[in-house]
C-alpha cells in the first residue's frame, strides 16, 4: 500500500496567534483580515491622548491599590519612553498589532517586561478608544476655535478700514440697496462667532470620561472613575458604562459644527471668487493667493477660494459618513465604529486649511473702492430711499410710495438714466409734490449713511458693531 502524503500540520499556536489575545486562537489572522481590521495608519494620530489616558489609568490603579506601586512606576516611565519615541519619529508601528492601543502596549512590554501586562487591568480597548477620541476631538475643537478667532480678527480689522466703503448689497444676486463693505465683512464675523459657540457647546457636552466603563458593563475592580476623569480634564465620568463605549454623538456634533462652519467659509469663498472676477472687479487677490494658468497668460485664478468652497462638500460628507455608520448599530461597541476616525480627522484637517486660507485671503485682498461704489449706484439701488422719502416728506402711505417709486423707476429706465440722474420735472410728471430735496437721498453713499438703525449698514453703526465685536470675540 502506498502512503498518501500527509497534510501539513497547522502551525504551532503560540508563535502565530496574536500576542494580546492568543489564548483561545490557534492560527494567525488572514492577510485580508489584517488589511481590513488594522487601523494603525489612521489612529496613530491618537498616540498622545492614548498615552495620557494610560498614564491616568495606571496612576489610578496604584492609588486604589489594584496594582503595586513599583509596577505603576515602571508603567509610567515606560509609557513616557514610548511617547517620546513616537513624538520623535523613532517608533516602528506594526500593522500586525492592529491599532494604536496595542502598538503602545506591545512596546511597553518590550521596554519594561512583565509589569506592562498589568496596565490593562479593569480596562478594555472600548473605553480606551472612546476616551482617546474624546480627548482628541476636544483638542481639535480648541484649536479650531483659535483659528476661527484669528479669521474674525482679520475680518474685523478689514471692516474697520472699510467702514465707509460703499458697495451694492445684493438679494437674488441683484443689486438691492447700497451697503458698506465693512458691514458686509462683519456679517461673516457673526457667522464665525456662532460657529465658535457651537464648537464650545460641543466641547462642553463631550467633556465626560468613558474610562472605566470597561468593555461595556463596568468592572469588578475598585476603580476610581472620578479620579481618572479629573486627571484627564473631564468634568465627570460618563454616567452609564454602556453609553460610554457606544456613544459617538460627540464626534457627530463636532462634525456638524465643522460642516456648518464650512458652509460659511464656502459662502465667503464664493463671494471672493465673484468679487475678484473681471466682471465684478471689486477686489484683487494678492499674488500670494492667486494662481496663473499654464495656457492663458492673463489669468489670475482664485484657487484657494475655490478649494475652500470645494472642501465644504468633503466636510459635509464626513458628517454624513459617520452618521450613516452609526445609525444602525445595536448597543454597545461594534467594529464599524472604528470607521469613526477617518472622517473626523479629515474634516478637521480640511477645516483648518480652509479657515487659515480664508484668513490669509481676507488679510491680503486689495479693495477697489471706485468699482464698488460705481456698482452700488446701478440697478436703481436707491429706489427704497426714494419711497422712504415720499413717506417722510409727503406723508404717503408706504404702499402708495412704493407704487409711485415704481413708476419713477420705469421713467428712468425708459430714458436710460440712473434714478439720481432723472430730472425733477420728469419726477413731477408722476408725483407733482416732489421737491429737489429728494436728491439728498438718492446717492448710494447717502443711502447707506441713512441706515442708522441698530445693526444697520451706516458707517456710524458699523463702527459701533466693530467695537462690540472686539468685545465679544477677540
Ligand atoms: N481600534 C479600535 C477602534 O478604533 C479600538 C477598539 C477595539 N475594540 C474591540 N472590541 N475590538 O474602534
């Protein structure tokens, strides 16, 4: 009888299975599992937060007598070494170790040996990653707040300088009423102020610590969750351990705030694109923020503004991606949730670029006052001022004044004249009581100067708004 060749024995378990949970596994992961499962390329950005969380946890384990003082000291020292290695670019990340948590712990074991194995007492990667991620988002919100504040400062500075510059104010992108450029810029200061408020609200609401929730149910060890929460700058521990490891609404809320801020940035970017076009000619972007064309030598393209506008789509996409990932998940943790980090990192990176590029463009742009003021007089933009004058001087009801003004505008149009260029006689054909006084309200500058209501466009009001904005935002 011929003997069939034997199938090769499975590789010995101990060497190939995962060092952190190899106990119940015989074989190593398939390559494709490793490829889909590993997150280290993304979540290595959490290293600082991960090590801070581990230090707080280790100190708590010592303080509560769960681990020995000597083990705790070795762990803390080892963690600091790991932190310095990563910060200094001297750390070899291993994709086989899946994520930042296991990379750090495995290196700690190399550095200090057996005590490293005690760090994960009363902890799971589920509460660990939730803690790291909250810390990261909290920092990102703080950084974004400073960047938005700098953008507001540049807008306020330019508004102060442009408080008297007359430009057309638009509705439907049609000249509506004359406004001041300073007033227009201050509108964005308000939007970015609310964006900062949303980010502050989000940072305050996320400031509860998941650490100590364990995998989902808490732990049987006598841990001190209030202690670790305080050590990491959280206001309190998360109240419910299952919520602590399941919740990602802090990230969704941050992404929503980013998406809304991005829409504001996109709108000012769109205006910069329009204003800097030859057709408008309201502003000139500096060379530092203009690109040329490889074919058309005359071109000065506002690429940075276009990309700010473009990235708004991507930032909104990040919110949609995470919302879609989370919406179907039964409690508590599922690995789907590892997909939470790429959109958040990407959105904050993109937003930071957008805010800083916008600040640069606002600081550098050169204003063409003449073009703005000339455009402010087109489209019979002072028609409302004429109607208001008819109400004030002749006591007409506004509806009637509106009708009379409409007829006068039509007369101007028929003659191909601007409203202010129409003669008194021409106006009197329509309303005999009109006097030469009316011309006092028909120029764009007079029109803007007359809008002195609170928050209005008159330079006097704009200066007051600037003073208040400095108090409120800077
Ligand atoms: N890398 C994982 C993540 O980012 C860490 C948590 C893993 N937890 C687990 N039960 N497999 O979500």
